[in-house]
């Protein structure tokens, strides 16, 4: 019997089938019975797989908005982490108390500046930063004393570290000049007092 023959079967004809006789006939043909049972089991398994697949698809569709939100959160977190790293990579390196003093001394020598006095480094810190401060009195005695002094100040402010000049006074010929109003003098020496601060930012 083929599909064309099956299409000609009338439902009413099924009522006339003697199922008891059909069952006895199947019992006498165990191979056919096994094949029918295998087909039924296979159909049942296929139906279960299809139902399970449809259920999973529905669950996934429901979770898509949540997954998209999680994806955006992860991407934003990665972006923030990258920006945080870039920020710290661009910051000046930290400097120790000993290195701070050594740097000032080296720059003074390189710019013909004599250090008359240098106070111990004062250290203050909190959870975000460490502040190193020292005060010094210096003397510029060369022919280009004023230029040497400016060169020393510029060298301090242009190091790799976060160093700033908090106070700067210059004294020459009995007159005191403040940082942005001092003018070049024809004196044999220039005495200056500086307060220098270095800042180290802390991060994990």
C-alpha cells in the first residue's frame, strides 16, 4: 500500500476493522509487531526532542534582552578598565624621599647652583596620594647667575616626576623679588629660597 492508496481510505471503514483479529494476526507475526513498536518509540522520541527544542528556543528568546544588557555591561566595564590603565600609564612615576633629594642635588650641580641649606623631606599621605616637601636655600654665583637660576627651576618642573615649586623668592643687592616679578640684576650672586613639593598618586 502506498500513499495514494492511503489517501483513499475512508474513516468510516476504520470502524469495521476487527482489532482483536488484527492483534492476533500481529501476535503471529512478531517481526512486524517489533517494527511497529520501534516506529512508535522513534516517533515518541522525535516528538520529545522537537518539544524540548521549541522550549529551549522560547527560553533563549526570552533571555536575549538580558544577555544583550549583560554584554553591554561587560563591554562598558572593559572600556573603563582600559581607560583606567591608560590613565595610570600616563601619570608621572613615583619618587622616594632619597631620590627626591638626589634629584634636586644633581640638577643644582648641572646648573651651577650651590645648595646652602636643605631641610629634611616632610612626608604626608592619605589613601590617594603621598606628598613630599622640602625647603632649600640656594646660591647662583656664576656670570650667568640669573640664567642658571631659571634653568634650575625649569629643570625641576620638567622632570619625569610630579614636582612643583610652591614658593620661590630671590634676594640680590638687598632687594627681594618674587617669582614672576624678578628682573635680571648685575650682581655677583643671587640667593634664592625655594619650597619644592613632589606628589605621588597611589593606586592598586
